[in-house]
């Protein structure tokens, strides 16, 4: 009897296991969909090698719990989605189903049987059940195939790429088929809907890699000469030379790019900010390693310096008018605004007399040639004459792989001082400016004559000056000194504190030094934006990296907050407080210089789906402990009693070892030793972190910072942002 019961139990368990395998469709690593085996929301496909998975997903840190259909890495702990089907039509619940329709298409439907997405192909013959099937291949390609005609591929995700360029995939264009395969960014890191940026290849007027924002060019590689793109820096140029297969077929009118490697753990991604970067999986660190990024420097931004100006990151300022041209608007140019570019010093003869004989060329070596080149059949000797004979031609260049290139109108997006294999550009100028060496010789003779006369005049003036009383030197600019005195007055609240020090001992930086160190405050070097203004990464001439906070004219904060921050932080020294290195007060410019924190701010890790996995529990605990040490120092252990008033994740900076440092003391208040609470009519700070008594009545004290600390700790523990604009008003605090 016992044996019989055991056999019955065994049969029941076997049947249950069999049915569960059929229902889950995961027991045998299913990699395909047929007419009779749809995939529900709780199910996924897994390719044979186990690297890629296909099914329903919700983006990490998204708040709407929307469901998308896509492909992602199965073995990577950080959610890494490489393709999305219904990117602009998410399903709002878990009722979705992926199936093969009666017409043979792969379709996605919701619980009401409404069509959400479809491959939308037409079968060459009348469809019948099981006429097609879908497979997820080992390289991450989703393919819709026929069961007949030797499994002809009717549709594949590789021919409809989204934001990721995978190994064995091809992007490119074809004049014959009209096919143009591009990458498109997500709208944000948590929203897979169609973003603003696209990246791909343009065939006209030349074959170039391009990045567009809303169909407006923001980066270009320079034209392809059969071996390299003649507008890239060495490192990126070699990357394309060694890491990609680039095929150009003039007869077919095609130009395609593919990887030289077939490793599936290697791909290019176009992120929501319009940056292209290479990611490869590191088995040792268990994280994605990011390689080269495009654009690389501030000069890579399309049209950075305006017409007839070249850009070079090796010069200060980065923009310079080409020979024979001057800034179109000198005032803006001197302020670092280069968008208007440059204009000719001397008009072309061709425009005056109708003939080009009075014009010549100024050669610029090793240039990234301007945009919109026109190719001609002229050889190297005939190329300059073809340009001179055309009054609208403003420049020419010749490359063995491309041939004769001509430009008309404005010359835009030029870079100088690039790699040795770059093209020499010849810019059309009036004949008097055409040969810089001859012009310089004439100038040298004239200069020598003028200097001789000037020397005699100077001697006469010096002799005459002895007869008159020497005038006093002009009074030195004392604006910085006056401001420091005003700052010193602010510290009178704690005169009893010993060794206050002198604010005038704080190093003063020259504005031109900080401008040069930040590449003229370029967007590439921008680290973030706060209430005070933008913060930029810089590098001093001696090689020290710094962070420069620049007061914005549009800022809600101003001189008072700058003075307050200098007063407070210059008198504080603690391992968990960011260090102030100096400041700049020059004209209307107000800047603060800090030590550079390479890992940026805590919020960049907490709320980023790719980076948050780096913060394991031990790291999070160490960060919380460090913040506590810094806050305890501010409240109890420092010579001044400081209430920060704006403690939040973006104001916690991280060093190389992810140690925290409290920053941004623009809103801090200095308390007297016997003072416990204060009241203000001006409530400042960040909603979501403010204590109720401060937000509603303006009362603040140590308890205000402790409240903000509690909110910050909840964010660190949960990885979720305490937004005051959550759906149904259920923010993190309400949820807890």
C-alpha cells in the first residue's frame, strides 16, 4: 500500500513539474515563439548561450510601472536593455502578451486584445497557422522567419536598431534600397520612449558619422577617405581603424559600419544626453567598463566657434579666427561667446571685379575640414584653379582618398592641431593676405623702422620727464580687499572662537587662469548645476584638478551666498567636508575653487540604474557614517556652530574611494555658541528635505539638518528619490 501511494505521489509530482514547465516556458531555455506558444508578461525567451533575454520589463527607477517589450542582458546584474519594441506605447499593467498573429506577424497586445506593436510585414504567400516563428539568436538578434522557403528572414531587430549597436550588427545607408539604419536615444535613463538624439551615417555631401539632436547636427567625424575619418583625434581615429569594419561600395551606393569583434559583451550605446560610448563587460569587476566617448572635447561640438574660426583645445581661448579674418563681434568674442564667428578683413577681388586673379589662398595644416564639402573630379594640380574660377568658392582641400573638395559660403566646424594624417585646408583670401610669410617679412621691416623711431622718441620723453614731478601710480583695484573685509564682518557672531584666521590669506585666482583651466567653461567640462550656478571641472597649469563654481547671473542666489560660503567653509577643516582652495573676485565674476571630487555627487549613483549596483550595503553604510561625522563636526566640534540647511544627495560629493564630503555651504548659517534656534522670513533649500517647521514657519536649528539627514538615509537605503511630485502624492516619506 505504501509503495502504491509512493508511486502515485511520484506520478502526481511528475505531472505537476511537466505542466509547470509548459506554463513557464523557461524549464528548457526556450528561445523561440510559435503560433501555438505565445509569451505572457511573466515569461521570457532566453537565447541558447544564455546571454540575452526577450520579454516584458520595467525600467529601473521608473515611477509609472509601465511595461515594455525588449531585449536585455540576462547574466548582467545591472539591467542593461539593448532594444525596445513598444518604446512609445507601453502597457500599463501585466496583462500583455507576445504572440504570432494569424497573418504571421510578431505582435504585442494588452489584456483587452488591443494591438500595441507589430513587425508589420507582408508574407510572400497566403499565411497559414505556424507559417512563421520567432527566434532570439545568441548575438541578441530577434528574427521573424518563415517555416518554408528555407527559413527566409522576414524581419529582424538588427534591421530596426534602437539605442545600442551590438556586435555583428550593421549600421549604415544604402541609396539603392533607401535603407538608413541609425541609433536613437531613450528620452531619459528611466524612459525608453523616443529621445531627441540620433546617430548614424550621412552620405551627402560626404560620408561621415553624425550625431543629430532633433535633426540638427551636433557632431560630425569628418569625411571618410577610404581608411580613416579625417576629423578625429588620434585615439578615436585608431579606435575606428582597428575596432570596426567599414565598407564603402560606390556602385551600390552603400556605406556600412560593423564591429571587428563578435563578442556579445561589447556594444556601443547612444545615451539620452547625446553621447556615444563603448561599453564592455568586465568579469573581474562585474561592471560595465566605458571606453571612448564621442564627442570627446569641447571642440567636437558642431560649429563651436562659428563661421571662419577654428577650434583647438590646446589654445586659450579655444576659438581663433583663421588667417585673414577678425571677430565679427569683438565684445562678445572677448567674453567667450564665439557663435557669430569671424569676418574678412579685406574683401575678395572676385566679388569686386568679377575675376578671381586678385585672390590667393592661406594654407592651414592638419585641419578637420569644414562641413558640407563638395567633391569634384579635379586632380591635385587643378583643384586650386577650379576654386579660383568660381567666385562662390571659399576654400579647397585635396586628399588622396577623397579627391578635390570645395567649399562655398561660410566655413563651419573646423578644428586645428589634429593628428598628422589630417588634411591641409586652403582658405581663399585677398591677395595681400594670401602668403603669411611674405606679409610677415614686410611687417618685420616696417616694425623695425617704427621701433627705431619709437626708441629715439622714448629717449626724448624720458629726458623731458626728469623736469617734472613723478606722478603717483594708479590706485590698485581694491574690490577683492573690500569684499574680504565685508566677509570678515560676518564672523563677528563668534569673536570668542580662537584662531579664526584671516580671510585675506585665502588664495585668490585670476579669472583668466580659471577660464583656461576649464576650457573657457565649456559644456564638456560642466559637472552640474546648482542654485548658485554651474560647476566645472578644471585643471591648473601645474596639473592639479579642481572644481570651479561660477556665480550665474540668472541664479536665485548671489553675492550674499558666495560671501557666506567663503566665510563658513574657509574656517572649517574636516575629512568629510569638501575643501575650499580659493576664490576669484574680478569685475562681475564671482567664482569659488574647490578640490575636485572624481566620483561626482551621491545622487549620480543612487538614482542611476547603471551605477547604483556599485553601492553595496557596506559602501552605503560607510557613506552614511561619513555624512554623520561631517554633520557632527558642523554642529558640535567645529570652532563655529554651523547649520547647513541644504543637506541632500546632490550636495554629498564622493572621492576616489567613495568617501563622502558635505559640500555647498551657500545657505549655511553660523550660530552663536549659546544659540539653539533661529527664524527666517526667507525659506531656502530643497523641498523634500526640509523639516516641516522650517518649510512652514521658517524655524531652523540642528533638528532641521537631522530631518534632512533622515530623508537622505532613506534614499541611500532604498535607492529611491524622495520627490514631492510623485503620483498620488505618495512620496518616499509617505511610503515609509
